[in-house]
C-alpha cells in the first residue's frame, strides 16, 4: 500500500478529488430534469450522449482496473517504479460510474420523450463502432500477452480523444448563433472547477511523492482536465465577452414575453441549429 509523506497533503488530495467529483457530476442533472419537465429531448445533442457514454465507459474501465486490479497495479509499478502511488482515487471511479448511469438514463429519455426529427448522426455511429472494434482487437492482443497496462493506455487515449470531440458542437453552436443563451453558465463554472481541482489533485500527489511520474502514469486524467479547462475558457470568453450584449438583449426579450409583451423572440429554429452539428 502506498505511503503518503505528508498527512496534510493526503487530506488535501482526497478533498480535492471529491470536490472535483461533485463539481463534474452535478452538471449531469439539469439536462435530465429539463427533459423530464418538457417531456421532450428536442434540442439535446444525441451525438453528445452517445459519444459521452462511450467515453465514460472507456474511462471507467481504466479507473476501475487501476484502482481494483492487483495485476494491473503490479504492471504499473514495474513500469513507473514501486515507490510510485497509483494515480487513481476512489472519486475517479465514482465519477465515471455515476456518469455512465446518468448518460444511460438520458438516452432512455431519448427513447421515451418527443424528439422531433433528431437522430444520431452517421459520423457518430461510425466513430462509436470504430472505437469498440478497436477495443475488442486490443483486448485480444492484451489477453495473449497479458499486457493489461498497454490496453489501459489505449482506453486512456480513446477517452481523451472522445472528450475533445464531444465538446466541439456546443462551441460551434455558440459561434453560429453568436449567443450562449440557453446554455447554463453555472454548469460550465462547475465543469471548470472540476477540471482545476482534479489537476490540482494530481499536482498535490506529485509534491508529496517528489515525482511527476503520476502525470505519465495517468496522462489521460491530466489531458482530460486540460481539455475541459480549455473548452470552458472558450465558453467563458463567448459568454462574457463576445456575445454578452446579445445575451442581454435576448434575456430582455424573454422577460418581456413572459410579461405579455409582443417583443420579438428568438426563432425556435435558432435554438436547435445544432441538431445536425
């Protein structure tokens, strides 16, 4: 069992991990609640759900294997040193498990609620199929050579790549509409907090151990954090700088509409331009 040199840093490590867990997982609930209230999933990216489910499945296999499997842990120590700590915390396993459950629930909502003409795009179907075929082929290779750590590195690469892809549609939608209206900026703030706390958690471990090998051993986590932070900064810039004035105008139109005014509203087609992104 790995030893911490500082009890203070150990406490900070676990606190940061659970703050990151709650920050990232809280963002899953608003969309599910909104779908339930509207009894509709029109305007929700089906591509995002499919890609996110595949991404989180890869991430769960990676986290659970490193956290629970003695065979995988042994291979990790043989590669990075027996003095190095396993760079996966219980909060990482909990996060990926929770993400899969909620994403699956959202997909069930897609099957039940009104969805209009929306459907999963062919590129997303192709990407998802290619990912799982790759995983099966790599699993066969890993099984023959007992190269479980190599298999996890493949899953790591897959989940980071999918994380990059799944974030693109929303940023493009904001750019196309020249507005972030309809996007809950609070969720982006929590997403940003999760990225910062999880990356800081890894830094805390490195400081305690006097080594940055955990960044190499869990490169997927730090890359995921960096991708998340970069995406959130882009949306912050769009929301608070580029489209701030338009967001205020749209909000005033919505307020006037609720008060019975005939002020023009955004066309519904504008709010769903991302259906085919």
